[in-house]
C-alpha cells in the first residue's frame, strides 16, 4: 500500500488528522504509537520507566522528553508487525524531535516522511466552529451544511440551539495560536531535513488519495 512507512503525522486542530490516521491504519498494518497510551501502559505494568513517570505525574510534574523518547524506543523494539509506524501527536517540540531522531537512528529505523495536513486558518476556524447543538435533546447540527430548518430551533424537539464554549470562535482561535507557536518550529525542522510532505486539507477521500500518492 505504501512505500514510505515510518511516518509522523502533523496537522492543526480541525485538519482531520485523526480521521486520516484511522484510514491509513485500515489500509496497512501500521504500528500506531500514542505516547499517552504508552505512558499509561508503562505505569500500569510497573516498569522502571513507568515508575519514574508515575512519581513525576503524582507530584504534578511533566514527564521529561527523555523518558517519553525511551518509551517510544521500547515500544518500537517490541513491534512485531515490522511494517511501519504512525506517530500522531508526537513529537510536539524540536527537542522531542531530536530525541526521537536519536532513538530511531539507534534502532536503525529512520523516518521516511513527515506528513503535514496543511490548511489555512480560515478553513480550520470554519471546521472548528461549525458544530451547534440542541440544549434540550443534544442533537448535533452543522452551522454551514446541516443547520436546523428554523434558525435557532431544533427540528426534532423545538429546543434552543446553542454553541458549546469549546466550539466557539474564541476557543478555536486560541487552539490555532497554540498550534502555530508549538508546531511551526517542528515543521521548519522537518522541512530542512527534506522530510516534510504537505498535503492540502479537504474532503477526506481526496486527501487520502493524495497521501497514498505522496507515500509511494
Ligand atoms: Zn432538540
């Protein structure tokens, strides 16, 4: 299915990275790595790294990048499918990227590409703020392409339509700001290494087709 299989996925909030990642996993036996899941598993299994991480989290501290990189490395060592990896939501900073690079070099499994689902802020804002709901029956609508027939009133129950704070424009703008501040250095980092592949966001099947083409 894919020629390039050791991958990082990047994309802003609303870019549809989660959906695309799920489609890729369905198409090929990728090893999907979520650092949140890894952390929870190591803590539960009581490994040395897990114990260190738990002690830090219990005292309200962040788990250092070195520990997370070591967990990713351990997980990859145990990967029996040996097809490829999808790193989604990690690394988030250049320091994490450097530690990951070191770990992957030691494993002899360098990155093949970093797929960046690119979209301008207007596109992402529109997606992030499109959801509105009925206060009474919780039915979900889309302001742009699935709005209630009567403005402000639920088709099913006549309840009041509202927008959750999480879906508000202020909240969306804030998420975008954080994304740009955090991720732009990472995008530049991978661009300089010649690993970055930019795929424009859009309709999911079309985006997926672009991904298949770009990774072959
Ligand atoms: Zn309703």
